[in-house]
């Protein structure tokens, strides 16, 4: 699931549960998740992702 | 003849010499609690009768030549997240109303065996999920040096109780910095041992892979004694003092120094200068993936916390404070695949901290980027930047929960306004005792230079 799709679903669910105050937190979480998914240690089944280098990026 | 003992070690020696009784020491703490707790709100439960009975029992044993060790007869406080048999563990939440602990947490059982006197249970940020204690069903803890400020959290009541003389030491917990943050904000010594070093059973969990329990004290010597007793060593030895001359410190500047209050930065650099003057070797080191620390922490801590709270979030959502409920709800939306990515990142960072420590005695960095914050202000200005207090306060400590390395905060001066600043020392995993020995050398150098 892409972060965009995840966020769309999560916001819809928060609205359904009448938790509008959760919206800004979920949007912040989505930004954080994008950063996590961009990290160079992640494994990609296509093997196109470089392994961790141990060097600053 | 002993002067009135201030530290745990002083009291312990005075008790051994029969210069004071445990009952007298306990009564002093209880009097201080009666005088100060209405303003500071450090305690949720005060165990006056139980503590007095324990103290009298300790006095009888000591008088009979059956002193168990340095903790025998010493009044200490316990964060109200930790089970003490027969008393409520509120976690500062209405969710826990009616709870009574059936047995002691393992570390409390060890302290009971060591003869410690439990003076009371201290206030905290609800379920330890926050760094100011403002979200507590029992109201905020106030800083003993300035009651408009927070003493830091989540073990805020523990730190306030020690700073204000209501207990000789305290047992706190640390999932992202909850021992080291209030210790730094209050000018105390706070130790987060190596992950798994001290058992966390009998402690309300926040995040199973990040939770630690440890001591908050006035000095490194006190911390060493309490940590030893928490490990189950009845008569822990205080290690021989060493000099900082020749000790090697790695200073990780990128990221950790990017967002610091100017006075905190100045006090820390002063401390570095004094250590260098005393013969310590300070070298800059790099931890490559610091940019991902916060996202790894978030994606591990929140789903683990949510897993513990899922049932009560459904059955009694209104019993949580609003902010804590919302943060726990965030955790319920994190996908398993992202949790796994974060766990992999945890391994990468653990190796990087290990690499930074190679050939060095420890890492040295500030504990807390800002002095104690004002209650009711969720944002803080650092230079030109306006930042959320929560993110800033966790910034320098949470890495070592992720990696499990032992870390200790020691005092390193005060701002011009008199607020304490802390320096953090980080040692090799499973070498907590070595870290304490280095911390004692640093403490002595910073006190006397």
C-alpha cells in the first residue's frame, strides 16, 4: 500500500470513528513513514535497492 | 558525628554507624512530602504507615547486627508505573482505577530484599507516554526550582521527589528518555542500563522492545548503589575511583548539536573543555543514520504501545487524557510492513552506535537540548526555530532506547536563570558498570574543576 493510499484510508477511518483530532497526527505520521520507506536499509524484492552503506547520506 | 545526610550513600553510612535511624530518616522524608507535595505534586500515593513500619523493622535488624547492605533502611520513591504489592499502580490514568498490585515487580522485590523503605508512588505522564507529566489524571508535576515549569518526564514525580528531599532516590522507567530527561532537567543523575539488564516484569509496558527501568539519584555513587540492589546484589561494591586522564570520549556532533538552546550548548562545551583540561581525549564521531532516528522510534514505539492498549481504547476511551489517547490511536494505524522496516533500522543504528564506540570509553553528548520547559506551552523556540516540546525533549535520548546501549545523565552546570543542564554518557552494551565508573570520574571532574 502506498503512503498516499494508506493516509487516505486512515483519514477516512478517523472521520468515521469521529476522531477529527487524529487528522493532523496521521498526516505527520505519513511524512514520517515516507522517510522510513526511503531509508537505504530497506530490502526491495527487485534487488534494485542498495544495501546499507554505513555512510552518511 | 554525621551531618544531616543528603545523599543515599551518606544516609547509608550514617545508618551503619547508628548516627541516625531509618525511622528518623523516613520521618524527615514524610515531613518534607507533607510540606512540599501540595505544591509540587510529585506523589500520587504516600505510604506513610507502611514506610514507617518498614523503617522500624530495618532499625530492629540493624540494631541486631543484621544489616543487609547499603539500601537497608533507606527511604526511596517508586514511579507509579511499577508494581508494589498491595498498593495501586495507577500509571497516572483513570484507566487503571481500582487496580491493586498482587505482587512486587521483580526489581521492587529485589529492593525489598535489600531492605529499602518504600515512601510512596510518584506521578508521571499518563502511561509514560510523554515528557512533561502534563497529561496525568492526577495533575502535572511541578519543578521544585520553578513551579511554572515541568521537571521533565515521564518519570517527573520521581525526579522532583529526589531533588526536593522527599526521597533519597527513586526508581523510574525510560522508553525514550524518561529517566534521563527529568534527571537532566532537575540536575540529577539518571541511569538507563543496557536493554534487558534489569527485568521489566511487573511494570506497565509502553513498548516491549524499548522499555527500561533504572535509578534516579543525587550522585553517581548513589546510582551505583541503587542499580546494584536492583540487580539483586545485596552488597554492591562501589568501584575504585578513576581519573578522566586518558579516557576517550566520542562526541557525535551532526544531528545531536543541530538543535540546542544556546545556554545548554555553552554549558556542554564548558564541560568538554574541563574534561580536556583534565586529560580526557575528546574526538568527534559520526553516526550515519541519525536522520532516521525519530521515524524508527515512532514506528516501533507506537504500535507496540497500541497493542497493549487496544482493548481499553475500545472499552474506556474517555478514561485516557486526550493527548495520550490520540497518540495511542496513531499506533493502531501503523502497518506491519512499516514496523518491520523500523525494526531493521533499529539493527542498523545499533551497529552504528557500536562502531562509534569502538576504541572509546563512551560517547558524550548533551542529555536534553533545552532547560526545563514551561507548563502549558507545547512549543519551544530554539534560535529561529519553533519546535514541539515532545520532539525536542526526546531528540538526544531516544536513540539509545532504540539501540539498547546504557546511557546516564550527569549534571553539567546551570543556565544563567539557574536551571540545570545535563551531559549524557553512553557506554558499550552489557558494560553498565564500566559506564558508571566513567560517569563517576566525569562527575568528579565537573564538580571540582
